[in-house]
């Protein structure tokens, strides 16, 4: 399994290595009839060493955290757990209360990486202060953000302790490459990984004819080729979501694909990289 190094959680802290291919949980926990399949899919991912699991209090109003908690019961120490606080909760006291509620749903005493889901109305300084208080108490081990563009990252860096941000989770896939122009270089220069959500463009890449033909010629699936593209990028963590154990195993096999220079050129022709700064895409 390829890995990515997370920045230290504080000055003079210790970097941490995590899997570059993890498990998403968006839309899990919405239908009780699917809970068993969702838990089995997460178990399969953990067994396949996709031990980074991403969830959020927003997903199914906490339902995804509940599913995740059930899946990691008895296996907590095997998992690098990521969750997120809603911007509407991200005041100093609200962030702490939201984290405590997430911990209860997850059935754990700590979150490994806690993210602000997107920029909101509460001052960043207050959210960061809450993150630092949670880290000091051991309830979170690292903190970061999601859906922040380059200007947002600059604003974050300017607040007290803002440079302790460990990651930024953004929409990134073959069809959505705008972050490559300025945001990814900004983060790479600070040894800060990007977490790519919706790495298969909510499934739309699976029906892309050109990608499908290229994948067939390589003897792989379109999904595996799309994930291999992200895994070939520096400092990128991909978090595909699936409630199907077989699809999880298929996703895992993407980590074994090595793209050639010719492969990259073909992908660039089908999905051109950005030539200028673009607004941050968000779902």
C-alpha cells in the first residue's frame, strides 16, 4: 500500500505515515437496511490495509459515524480515523461539543484527524483554538480543513497556530483538476497532503468512453485507472466510497498499478490539466 506522510500536529512534532488509499463513508448510514453491507465493506477495506476511514458529522446526520463506529469496534487501533465538524458548529465551544458528540457516535476516545468541513461564519481563530484545545486533551491527534482554496489556506496560516493544519480535503479527480494549478503546489511546498474526495467523480468516470477504452487495453477497470492517477500524484490521499466488498477489493488493486509516461500523456489528453487558476470546485 502506498503511503503519504502527514505533517506534525505541532512544532517539533512527529510526522505520521498513513495509507494513500482509504475509505469514504459519504451516504453511508442513510438506510438501515444497508447497514450490514456498509459495515462489511468497511471491514473488507481494513482487511485490505485501506485503514484510513473518512467520515463526518454531516453524513446522514451522524449516521455514517455510527456505521463507522460499528465497523471499527474491536479494531480501533488498526484504523486512522478522520471526521469533520460542520461550519455552523465551528465556534470555540461548538467545535468541542461537536467533537464530543462525534466521539460518542464513533465509540472511541479519539479522532486521528479532525477537519473543518468548509469555511463558515465563525472566525478561523476560534475554530483553531478549539482544535488545539481538543488536541491538548487527547480527543483529537491532528486537525485540518476541507474545501479550502489557496486564499483560504493563506488566511488559515495567518491565525495563531494555523500552521499546525495537517491536511486539506478537496474535490479532486481526473475530471476536476483545478487544484493542480495553485493549491496542490502550495500544499506540497508545506509538506501538507491533499485528501481527494469523490475520486471517481461520483461514479461518472466509470462511464467515460475514452477512460474505459484505455482501462480495457491495460486490463484494468476505469475506476482503478482513475484511482491510480491520484495515487501517482505527490502527497495525495484518495478516499473512494463503496458499500460493496468486491468493489472495495477492486479499488484496493488500483494501488498496484504503475502508470507509464505514455499513460499520463493519454490521461492528460483526455482530461487536460488546468492552464490557469480556477475557482475551487465543491460538492
